[in-house]
C-alpha cells in the first residue's frame, strides 16, 4: 500500500498572513512566539511550532491550539468565518504560504467544535455536582471574604487529583453525556478523562448573565514554574500563571494533542444584580464574585485577563449600564501592557454608557476584592470597639 501523504502548511507563514503579532527575535527558531488572537494575550504566549514533523500552535494563556488550517479559518485576512475545508483550499492557493508533502497524520489535527452554551452549562453543572470542595480550599475562600452560603451557591469545587475519584466522576458523566466538544475533556486509551488533574486547585465556574456556565477556570494552589528567555539569551525560571482555563484544545505537556479535545475562548464572567445602573469591570471570575458579594450584590464582570476583550462589547450591550467603573488591580496600572489594555477597554465601553471612569483605592490593597475586604474588616473593628 502506498504511503499516504498530507499537504504540509507552514503555521508561521499562515500566522503572518493572518496579521498576528509575531515576536521578531523568535522567527529563526523552530518555535515562534506570537500574541494570541483568541484571548488577546500580550505576552507572546502563543507558540507556533514548525518542526518537520508538525506545524501547529498552542497558547499557554488560554489553552487554544490547532494548526495552520484552523488558525486561518478563524483569522483569515478577509475576516470571514471559514470552515476548515474552505480554509484548507484557500491556503493551498495562497502564494505566501509554503506547502509541501508531509507524511505525518497529526498535521491534519482539527479540534472538536465547542458544544452550544446550554449543553456546556448542563454538563459542567453535572460535573461539579459529582465533585467536592476540600477543606483547605473552603478556608481559602472564607479568608477572601466569602460566606459558606456563597461558596456553596457559586459551586466552587476542588479539581480531583486522585485518579480514582476523577475516574469515577468522569465515568458517571460519560455514561449520561457525549463529552465531545467539552473543553477540559479528552480521550486517553479510548476512555474519557479530565485535564489538569496533576495540579491541586479550585475550579471556578465562569458564567454569563443568565448564570449559565460558559467554562471552568482553575486557580492553582502552586503555579508551576516556567522557563523564560532573557534579552541576553540566557534562560531563567519564574512563577507560572495561577489561573488557567480547563481546556483541551491543544497539546498535552507540550508533546501531543489531546485526543478529541476542545479549546475554549476567553469568556467573560457576570455576577451581581442585573438591574444595577453601575457596572464594575475587574479581572478574574473569582475576584468579581468576591467583590460583588462584599459590595452587597453590585454588578461586576470579570475579564479572564485584562487584555481579553473579545466578548466585552457584547456583554456590556446586554447589561446596558448607565455608568461603568474600571477596577483594574492597582499594582498593574504602571505596566505599559496593562495601560494599553485599559485604553482598549475604555475605547470599547465609553460609547456604551453615559459615564465611564477609573475607580481607585489605596495601593496597599492590590485588587478591588482586597480593598472591599479591608473596608469590611475595618468597619467590623470599629463597630466592636464602639
């Protein structure tokens, strides 16, 4: 039987064709860094791999991955949403993209399409009902200012690191639902499994205004270290990201694709009284939950990264606020990347409300949740003293 050949399409050439911001100093490497267009990452955490045996991408910020075809389908210069077949045919005819014959099957990798929101929400709710919250995580949430009632209502859960517990939960879920198209799930040895289970942390539902779960984020107890390249070319280790999506849209451990896995977009979390005239914008679903509770139910939205504004306009239009208060962490506001992200947020939101302003608090409290908790504890101390 003749060896089956697949057309190889260079993912870096495709990224440049699609207008991605590629880090110039990495263009000569086998792995080229770019800013991720899916989540709006500004730290060049998308890696474009063009080794002879694969031409793929993977974002270490949002977990989205795929190949040149899927990238072109989503971000082609024409701005149209293409099917993978349409994207493939256009790339074959495009003079800027180098193509050739490749014998490698995984160049054809295409992530599973994501399930509709109502189906995702139902399956995630069922998953969370099968899991528990460890006492150390409950105590962590209580220290942050939440009550037991809110912790239960928000359905925070601990990611199951014990393989027997995980296996039992996933098998129960798989017996009732088809898990294809569900970010966070993938097949291993023909059985469904859950990603990120080697880490200990809290699962956080990221909900829309109707309390439907769009996806799950994981707050890691101990972020794994990451290796970075310094300007002089030397390697250094720094603490990795504490928050990550439960997603299976790309590679597992940087080596192979999650079989039957699905990526996720950087959805925006909505919490609080929808009838409020004032909308607060902060960073992070958990931060929004805590700030809303400590402020008596005020309306908050949590961007999953201050630069992740893909759905911001749609969400603000749905909520129809009269005024918007931007509540970005105090210690981030001198960061030029954050300042650019703030300008983008302001440009999107200002036409959608009557008043837009920056909300500030003492720099000793990093986030809006820290500030509101500090004020609550101060009031309680004054009350006891009186």
